[in-house]
């Protein structure tokens, strides 16, 4: 069974640019969540999608957005990049629809903004 | 709100030593509790979980017991190995048929020396 796949693994962007990250969840999983990991702030929840709908959103500015497609694959977009957006972005998938579902994480996309 | 407080690191131990990493939580409702591990350059892997009070999660020699009375979920291992060197995250989620979100502690970096 394939795990959660995130692409690309590494990305270097210039301040002011925008970026799109992709996440393919485990087959059969309909919930996809995104997290930002930085040394200073730790792991912070960005948003969660289920059946193409955003169900939950963390405390991030509107520059951070996402979407989910009918095959459950998800993308997140960051516009007008800032140096502080440099982080490891992790995607997690879960079966959802039941109580206490566990999340499975991808290897992450490391974004560096210069 | 929900929060997780984790033992500050880094923690350095000799091989075969006993490990405890403390974790306490604050939550409204009845959370599920998790320990995730992150190896260098990787995403998060679920190490173990417990979904209700007095449950014990265990995996690869690691154990943690869900203690509702002390709101704790301490991670223990009787004899650590060099391969256990990683960052460990305690987390909680309150899944309620549609609100999949993990709240993480700050992480504890563990180094095992031969």
C-alpha cells in the first residue's frame, strides 16, 4: 500500500513569488491536512480538506490556501512568499468519517524562500 | 483550547538506558493521544496511540499509558538503541466525525550514544 506522497521534496523560491505544493493521500483516505513545521514555531496546523471541502483552518494569513480534488489529492498554495514562509510543509491523510482516525504523514516539502 | 506540553529537550542517553519523555495535555472533550517520531530529513511516523483512558499504546518497545486523572501520556522505553535517535512529538486529536486536526507538542530531540 503506497504511503502519502508529497511533491516536490525540495523547493527554492524568491520572496514575492508564489508556490504550489502537492499531496497524494493513501488510497481510500478522504481527509488531507497540511502542517507547517519550523524550528521556532514547531508544527502548526494549516487546514484540512475532506471531500473537496475545507472543514478546518488554522491561524494563517490568506496567502495560504489549498484545495482538494475529486480523487482526494490536495494542493496548497502560498502567494507573495515571505522569508518566514521557509519551512517543512507536511501533508497528512486520514480515512476520516469515524472517531479517532489516525493520520499518516508524507515526507514533506522543504520550502526555502530567498 | 487544546494544548500539549512536552518535556524540553534535547535528551541524551547511553545505549540500553531507560527512557521517559513526559507529555501532558489540556483538552475539551475526549481526545485521542499519539506519539509521533521524526527521523532526520523525514516526515512524521506514528509510533503509538491510545484512544481512551487507561489504554496503553505500544510499539517497537515503546509504551505510553493514557492517564485521564493526570492528563498525561508519558513515553517510555526500557532499553534504548542508537537507532532510536530522533525527534519525538506528543499529539492529541479530538475527532468528531469531521474535525481531523492534530495538536502537537514542541517535540523532544533524543540522542542515544553508543
